[in-house]
C-alpha cells in the first residue's frame, strides 16, 4: 500500500484455490469500498486480501453472493479479549460518575481561543510517540526531563515544549516551517533546561515534523483548512467530521503511517473535546480507539487482554524488544478490546481512553502498582508482571 513516500507491505493469506478468476477485482473492489467507508488504506487492503482469499475458494462469484458478513482479516490466536473481564471493567466505567473526557486545557496547552491553537495541536500531536529508552534488548526507562523548572515525563514534556515553541515562535509550527526544519533549530525548540535533547532517537521526531510539513505543503493545506474541509464534508459523511479528518490525515506524514491511527484519533479527540469545539461531539460518530503503550499495559494487567502463548507472555513480562508480529498481536487485540469497552460501557472513547491513560499514575512502568488507590482494583486481574509491547515505532 503506497501512501506518498510511505509504503506498507502486507502478507497474503493462505487459501484453497478453486477458481482464481476475479481475485484482483475482489481485492480492489473491497479495498476501495472500505476506504470509502472510512478505513485506513492499510486496513482496507487487509479486508481486501481476506475477501479475495475467500473468493478463489469457490467458482465464479459464488463466494461474493453468500449471505452473512464479509470475512474479516485473520486474528492472531496467541492473544485474545477476555469477555468476562471486559464486561466487569465496562460495568465499572458505566457506573462511575468520575469517568469523563479530558478537555486538553491547562498550562501544557494553548489558551482557549489562541489563533494558532490548530497549528499547535496538528504539529505536536504527531510527535506523541516513543517516550522510553531501551538497553540490551529490553525496556530500560521512561523519558523524564526538566523543562521550565519542572520534571516532566513523556507526553507532558512534549506538550510543554511545543507550548514554549508556540509562545516564542508561533510561525514555526506552520506546515511550511515544519517542512524546512533544521536539526539545530529543532533541537533548540525541544531542549530541556540543561540544554540536552531528551527525546529518544531525535532523528525520528525531526523526520516526522518534516514529513508532516512536506505533505501538508504538497497538498496545499493548513490546519484551519483541513478543519474547514472536515466540517463541510462531515455533514454528508455517516462518520461525521471526525471520520473525514481521519481520512484526510491518511495523506499526511506523521499521521498516515499507523493503520490503527493512534495519533490521528488522538488529534480528532482533542479537537472534539477542546472548548473551541473544532469538531463536533456527535457520539454517533465517535473516534476510533487510541491505543498507546499505557492503554496496552493497563488492559494486560487488568486481564481484559489475555496472552495465551507462554513464550510471548514471558517476553512481555521480561520487557524484551518484540518483533512486529508479536507487538501487532497485542496491539490489535487491545484495539478490539477498546472498541468493546466503549460499546458495553456506553461511555465515549474519550472517557474510556482517559480513564485507562490515567492508570499510568497508579500502575506505572518502574515501580510497584498502587492497587489500593486504583479505582479499577475491584475488577482487576492484578497481572502486575505484564508489560506493554516493547518495540520502537513512530506509531505510539
């Protein structure tokens, strides 16, 4: 699947071949239909592969004319959603009055009504990934550094650094400025109080910024124009303006690479929840799950995501760097779990996500979980030895 300068290779699906006629038409038709419905191109192609694999197992179009839903891409059997545990957590989310979305206001973010707020959120959200270091093939520690006299961890550091950038040089967050960023200037904007650049593998972040700027400039777009387009077309799209924004971001570097759209969904959520209401908050057209490593760690320890393969479970507990299939097995299962949590709890994705994201304070990476202080303790499986997938990626 080619998205400008980004290429994703997808595996074929083994299938019995009875009649190969129409395999290509089935693949293309399914892929285009799924994209028209709002799927990320890579996810659309995965469905196309599954449908084409079924098509060649019957004569002519017989498989396409069968009743029932179209075949879904295969799931990795090593990891599954535990429906009983999920129902317990969903019931907890449904009954707690403090399960609410975050509105992305405060000292880390632009003041409400700031004229460059859209530039800030578009440029900063795509940098929300990989705030940890590895050593000897294992997770070593999270990123923590001091900015403006305060010790800040991971995403909080990134938000604060971009807030400083917005204050000192707001024009630098425009797409054309991001496209032409120099290494020294980028490092200066993101440096800590001691002059160091704490970002792990800073070259990845610089390239993400440049890729975003290049694609937005090539498309002739600015963040306000993207929002205007999403709002206009969203009135006609069943998924609303959030879905239209996600489809547009599939063309934009820093966002387009992730088939599960973590950063794109996070940006859509921010724009929905901010007081300015850049996007509508129509619950019928909610955002997809936002699956980062905090959410995965929480779901694994809660027991909502069950790892049935002993070898993979041992690698997670050992905090070892995983292969792409191993990481994908956990993350895709977590994605499905979040979809079901939203459906069973009746809460918005913003509320579900913020509840699990906040668990990072009570169930952190480097210290013993504070179970007694955790509101999820009564429904938790207490699998405290499990850890999020460790794999360097720009997706999350």
